[in-house]
């Protein structure tokens, strides 16, 4: 009975992902080989990709920006991870919490804020101009790399922190005992052991950068990338070309899939780092050096959070179009809660419904991955990782193209939005649930069943309650990231199902900065408070486990 129940559950989860993710993506693939007029087979879309510079330049821009962002994240994250793990810097728990915030907060808010500060008419730009100082343009490569490095470095930092904390102290001591200096031991012993972990964080940064939609739409200008180009080709009111959008989507999926394969390869190398027989020693710095090291770390953390403070401050200033006046005002909030209250309700409603559905699917998935080991569970493990290689914009295009005709039409409904959120966020729930189950003795389940309790009742009464901490922390992270989701929402939403992210984005592109700032502040509060609660009540390790 137990085996049959979980076998049926596994099949059901497979069917959900097959019907709502794999089939729509396959439809993109077949559509890339079809003419727009009659659906006949053609290679024209792929020939056009290499013939027109705007297409292959978008591919090059995406890859280059992703690589530079990953390199920048390593330059920042590796030294920071080493210092926090091995030096007695002040407030390590606070450092981890603050470093996690940029990953949870919308990156396009950061892009919006940096434009306010450093754009052509930015606050800092105008101030420097009064002193005769002219800075370069923040638009294009400089701005995108600034945003991506400052908001995504945490992937490398958290993984580096975990890696250095797991290195066996005796290995480093052996190197030093052979006459090697501390610096040489770091380069020849410690760093190579942690390298697979570091590269995994860099790959996650790369994937996040090339899949990002909001940042390039706000700040890229004449530097197109694949995801924005695909969106324009699909949604343009004049001269839309769905077949070309599908082709660009396939190229992006192939790049991210190759990155995921590389990530899993390097993660498999983590067995090079064995659990330390003794916790690595923490170097006791002199008061002056400790203050300096801590100051550098906290200065960078504050720098990464500046955009969100700017958004909060501007939301309480009087705004007239793109012009702000340095006097207190709540007009932006009056507008948000009176004339645009529906997007606020939509955001919370969709995030709540999607999170509940993700929990209903993700918790059994986590159980199957840990307790029902088989060829099917291994296949399921691969399937639930696929949403990580499909950008939100691309998944939105796939869903709207697949469910826009035939026996089931979901275009324009809130259901299709929930589907996209569940598919993309369910793996968070599954991973967080699995991380708890790995620590629980399976004999607890077996003892309950041996006493005559059904497998379903055992799962609910025993297993689910024990894994509740991981489930709740994963649910909070899913809810937070759904609130700030822009890419798939912009493609799939109908006018009646607009969200805060869409309203903010439209405010930015239409120079209605008061509206954008108000929704930005509401989103920041909506994401920061749940994240801090998750960290406070469920521990930072849960959050790190989900990211890793």
C-alpha cells in the first residue's frame, strides 16, 4: 500500500511537470522550425539569427555580461567568505543575513534606484556636475554589471563561507608543518578544495544574470540581450515574430542548461571537502585589524542595500513625473492605495495561492527524493531542476503559446500566472523539505507504519510535522520571490491581473517615478519582513541550504 501510494504520487508530479513545463517548452522548440504564415517546416529563423547582427549580438551580450558578473561576484564573494569563516569579524550572523537580502529583493528596484542616483539626471550626477565632475554613463554594460555584482555576489559568498567552514583543519596544518607559508597554504591547499563550491556559486550568478529581464529593460538601452530580445519579438504590437522569439528562447535554454550541467558537476566535487575533524580555527585579529576588516565588509553590505534605501526615501518625497522635490509627501502612497490598490491585492493573492500549491506539490516531492530512492526519484530530481534553466520570460512565452488555443485556454486568466509561479518556485519547497528529511531517522516512519498507521497518516502525523521548519522557511522564500517576480508576470498578466512589479516597471518606463517608488517600498517591506522572520525563527542555515 505504501509503495503504491508514493508511486502514484511520483507519477502525478511527473505529469504536472510534463504537461505544464516540458510540453510547452517542446512546443517552443517545434515552433522555432515553423513559418509564421502556415506552420510549414523551415530553418529561416535560425538562419536569420546568424544573419542579422542584432540577434547574435544579443547572444554575445548575454554571455559576456553573465561572465563578467560571475567574475565580479567571485572577486567580492571569495575574500569575503574567507574572512567571515576564518577571522573573528564582528556580527557574523548579521553579515549572513544582510548578504542574503539582495538575493530576495527585486533586482530591477536596484536598477531603478541606481538610475535615480547615477543616471543622466540623477541626484549624484547633478551634484557632481555642479563641481565640474562628469561621470560616465551608467547605462549599458557598466550599469548592468554594477547591479548584478552587487545583488548576486551572495551566491559566491554563501557557498565560499560554507566551503571554507568545512575544510579539515588538519589538512591546512599539514601544509604549514611542511614549511609552507599561510598565504601559500591558502593558494595551494585551501582554495583548491573549495574551488568546486566557488565555481558553483559563480555559475549560479552567471545563470541569474543572463536570465534577468527587469535590469536590462531598465538600464541596458542599446545593449540588447537574449531574454529582452525574445520578449520584444513575441509581444511587439508592430511586426511581432513569434517564431523568432521561440528561436531566441531555445538558445537561452541551451546556454542555461549547459550552465546547470556544469554546476551539478562541480557540486559533485564537494565530496573533496570532508567534514572537519575539528572546527577550523578562527584567527583572532588585533582590535585595529578586526575593526578594519569588519568595517570593509559592512561598508560593502551597506553599498549593496543603498538602492533599496533610496527607493524607500523617494517614496516619501513629492514627485511630479520624473522630477522629485526634497519635501515630505505621502502622495505616492495615496495613489498606490486608492487608484492602484488592485495590483497590491493581486500580488498578495497570487503569491499566497501559488505558495500553497507549491507546498502541496513540493513537500511530497522532497519526501520522494529522500525516502523513496529509485530510478524514478533520480529522474524526478532532474525534472524539478529544469525550471532553473528556463528564464521566467521564456516560461511565460512557452505557457502563453501552448495554452492560447485548443481544448484548454488559460491566456488572460490568473490560473496561468499561478502555474508559472508554481513551476518556478516549487523546487524551493522540495529542496528545503529534503534538507530536513536528510537529518531525520527513517525508522520513525517505519515504527509508525509497523503500529498499523497508514502511510498517508504517518506522513501527516509524524514526518510532515518534523519537517515543518524546512517547509515554512522554503514557503517564505517562495512567497517572497513570487511577490518580486516580474519576467513571467509581464508576459502572462492581463490588464485585470496586473501586479505591483508590473506597476512599478510601467512607472519607471513612463517616468512616473512617484508611482514606481511607492510600489518599490511596498515590495521591499513585503520581502524583508518575511525574510527576517524566516531567519529569526528557522535559522540562517535553512536559507543557505535552499540556495546551495
